[in-house]
C-alpha cells in the first residue's frame, strides 16, 4: 500500500505543498516539468501575469498530453490491425490443404 507523503517545493518562486503517493524522484520530475512550463509561459506572456502564465502553461501541457494520447492510440490501432492480419494469415494457412502453399 502506497503511503502518501507531503512534499514542499516552489514553482516560479511560489511555495507549494503536495501530498502524493509517488516517490520523491517522480515528484521532483513533475515539479521540474511544471516549473519549466510556467517559466517559459512567463517569458512568453507580455503582461508577466502569473495567472496568465499558469493558464498558458496548462494549455501547453494539455496539448502535449492530447497529442501523445492520439499518437499512442494510432500506434495501438496499427498494432491491433497487424495482429489481426497475422491472425487471419495464420488461420488461412491452417485451412489450406497440406502442400497447397508449396505449389503456389
């Protein structure tokens, strides 16, 4: 059973606390990822508003997530199609009379 721990960290200079069952390395990776996105958004926004930057960072993260999900879905569909074709080929080869494929 994963016990939750409390982690303290900063994002864009602001302190936060997070309770998570993830290990410290995973939490640090998540914090670093979000902090980088917020910092990039802060640099990109003209107003310098943390709120605007947070929304922009969230949209960028959502875009990455959705594109990765779409890519994964396409890859799964491709693998499923390949598996179905292999299964059909196998079934077809079982139903051929022996020696029939050698004559073709």
